[in-house]
C-alpha cells in the first residue's frame, strides 16, 4: 500500500475535479437570459427531459474551448480554439415556461480529450429566445443569417455528432427551430454511409 503525501492527494483531487464534461448544462447562463426583455418568463430546470417537453431541438452556439492537457510550446496556457458550431440541445416544457439547454463538447485536435467550453453569452441568450419565439408561435419561420454558422465542423470530434443529434456540416440549422427525431435518424443514416 502506497502512502500519498498531502500535496499529491490535493493534486489528485484537483485532476479529478477538472475533467471536462462531454455534456455541459447551461444552468449558469440562465441569469443572463432572465435579465433580458422576454427572458424573465422562463425558468430553468436541469432535470427537464424530452419526455416532458413540447419541443426539443438543436441549435449551434458559438464560443471557446480550452484544453488544459495541451500546452503549446511548454507554456502554462491552455490550447484554445473557437467554434461557431457547438451542438446545443434545447428543451421547452409543455407549459412553455420551463426550459433546459445542454452544450455538447468538442475534442482537442492534438490530444483527443474534450475541452472545457465557454459560450458567447449574448449570442446564446439571443438564439435561445429567438428559438422559443418560433416554438411558441410569436414569430414565423424564415431563412435567417442569424442562425447560420460559419466555419468548418469536425463531426468526428463533436460529441453531438457522436450521439447522432448534431446537424453537422449541413445547413439544416436554418430556421425550423428544431432538429426532430425524424431528422436525427436521417443524420445517423447519412453518417453510416
């Protein structure tokens, strides 16, 4: 039996607690959403599932990923990459007052570990509220540059793609506001080919 010294124990605990998640709950961003006009009508429920929802869909969000395992040029700084196509699951309850959002992580191109995610909060708030306006009939569907994402999408490193829910490189993230189960099956078949 080996005896760990006190610093080693703390280091082991810190390593465990800093492991990035593949699904990141967006609860900490609810305050930003609740502060804007129209956002205060929604409550956040981290336990909401598709079974208790009126509508479930996928949107792309944008933000930054940080890999703390890879440190370029032996610096103490993490490897950072931006992404305009972060697969984000949105759930809206049947009573249209409660929601949930889940970001799906991306893997680092260097070490294949999932990075930590930081969302661009203003765009997150705008896209969530715009999607809910569509889903609740407050606006009509239209082709919008607002929902189009730019840049490449590496579906082999996207956790949403691995789950079969991400719209990947397609422009299906137009303004229908949802990535339905039917479309999800189509996406899985396309990926198998």
